[in-house]
C-alpha cells in the first residue's frame, strides 16, 4: 500500500500540472467556441484541429521515443545518468535542427495540402512549435525520473498561462485595438493573418517560454554524445517511433478522415470543428490518464525489480479503473452542465461524448496493461498491437464515416481501443503474468454503465420538457446515481480503504 501511496502522490502532482494546465487550456475551448460561433469560425476551429492533429504526428518523429528510453536506461546498472542526459538531449537537439531545416524547404506544398489560405509561414511557425516541444522532452523526463513533480507542475502551468494570455491578446484585445488604430503596423500584420495563425503563434511563444524556464535542467549541457550509449538508446527506442505513429493514427486520424470522407454536400471542416470541441468534453478521463502515465512510467520501471511487483501492478490497475469509472460518471451524468463549456454552434455533437468517454477508459486500461512489453524489452509486440489498432481505425473510418459521420469516428475509436486492450491483456499474461482482479474490475465497469443507462433513460423521458424542468430532474438524479456508485465502491473496498489514514477512520 505504501508504494501505491507513493504513486498516488506523484500522480496527484502530475495531475495538478496536467489537470491545472489542461483545465486552463480547456478554458480556451469555451472562449474559442463562443468567439468562433459563425460558420467561418466553426470552419477555422476545424482547420485548427486538423493542423494540430498533424503536429501531434510530427512530435513523435521529432522525439523518436527517447523520452521512454531515458527512463529505461536511467535505471540500468552501469549507465551514467549525466552521460545519458547529454546523449539524449544532444541527439534530439541536433536532429530537431536538421528536421526543421529540411522541412522548411517544403512549406509551400505543405501549406497547399493543409489548405491554409496562402500562409506558408504558418508551417514554419508550426516547425518552431514542434522543435521547441521536442527539445523540452528530455528536460521534462529528467524532472519525472528524479521525482520532482512540483517543479514539473510549475513549468507546465506557467507555460499554459502564457498561452492563454497570448491567445486572449490575439483574439480579443488586438481586434478591438485594430478598430481604433487602423494605421498601426501591428494592425496591418493582424489584418493579414487569421485565427489559425494566431493560435499557432500563441503556442510557439508558450513553448519558447517553457524552454527558457527549464534552463536549470539543461544549463550544464555540453555537446558530448556517447555513441555507444546512443546506439543502445536508439535500438530500444526505434520501435517506439512506429508505436507512436501508429498510436497517433488511432488518436488523430479520425479528424483527417472526417475531413476527407464526408459527402461533398457536408461542410466537412465544420464537422471536424464540432467533433473536436465535443472530444474535449471527455477531459476528466483524459486528464487522469495523462497524469497517471507521467507518474506510472518511471514508477513501474523503478519497482520492476521488487518480488511483489506483479501484485502491486494488479492493485494499481484496480484503483486506476475505479478512478476512471468515477471520472466517466462525473462527465457523462452531468453532461447537461458540461455542454455549456462549448458554444451553442458545437452542441450538435454531444451524443458522441459518452462513446468517447468509454473509448478513453479502454485506452487508459491499455496503457496500464502495456507495462509488460516495456519491462520485458519486447517493444515490437507493442508495435504490432498498435498497428492492429491502426488498421481498425483506418478500416472502420473509411467504410462508415461516409454514412454516419462523426458517430462512425467515435464508435471506431471505441472499438479500436477496446480491441487493443483485450489483445494486450491476453498476450501480456503469457509473457509477464500479473494477477489482475478481472472479475472485480468487470463488476465495477458494469455498475458504471448501469448508472449511465439509468440516467440516459431519465434524459429520454424528460426530453420534451422545458430546459429548466429537465435540469430540475436530471441533476438530482445524476447526484443520487453518483452517490450510489461511490457507496458501492466503498462497500467492495472497505478492507483496503480502512488502511488509509485519512479515509479509514470514516469507514
């Protein structure tokens, strides 16, 4: 239980940084969706989402898995951590400079492919954004490996605050300033750009600020790459490039395929904007998964030598699923409230939110299960499983998006992650047996779905009522179902909860 408390504490701090950062970033969603409510605004939001899906893919190529490799080799006997940092950071610094230089020659054709309305400089801005993000990966990994989540949280939160301030400057203050000072040079620059460009530039300035804020982590860097160590790193991490790319197909290709496969009479870019805005309503699950990943990766490697590691991992999984189920209910049962986090022009996509919440639960469990191929150095197995998921994503979206649009994308995402979860579990148990409490986890998930469908039946029953009357019924029902589920968990886990000082005395 002590180890779980340690993991929980680190998850809390990474959660503070991720939840705080993402929540601050999430505040941009209502700002953007309420500001961009006209048809061109919804299209711009869709274009912004499409562009950032490609940026996510590029991030994988620029970092080529060295972040995970840094954790793996920092716990390897005989490897000097200082030399490891110099090698990993130096490698990414050099490759980033080369990639930016090479790709910068193709900004015009890339701009034409992205349909950015004659702004090839936006591609260059994106390269700076990606490059700055890449070279901060190893300093951030160093903070995580050294168990310094408070410092990590401070840097992340500070960066997001800078992003929000510049976004507000570009989208709210500058347009007002332009009205009263039409002849200023900055106003001419403002007129010649659009909202997509401003959002990119805000991110570039954020990443530059974060890189400078991490100065204390990389100030001792000297360009001394240990090529023997680099070869070991790259050999271990090479499959991570393909795992990352295949995984990113599962995460972002739905937007690209929506833009390409919807019938011509449908404004595809607007649909992408609606889909992307509603995707963010699954925030409570995605935040916890990200926070858990930040803490769990170094935690699992550090505990891998313990004889009780499999039992520990099994217990971690149980509490992980319990937390995910609570996050699901908090999101799905109160969707009548969370819908106001997106503008009215985007609410036609609310129906996909519960589907995506379930998909993210499966993804979270998959991340937890995938510990076996990282600990046993069978990264290729992770690659094959991720490619399997990518095939499901591509095939499902290709055949069904033309008929069912964003709902096809959401259901395909759920089927993809559920399939990866099941395959990873059954294969992993043969290579690294972990006694997961499958029956108990299944009961918790079924109880969660039962609560959701009970609330859904109330929603259908009250659908014809006025909005005020709907809320008067739905919110109390959601609260009651949430309380029932919490008491169910307490009853099932009473024995273990009694061992927690702050909780045990109340149970």
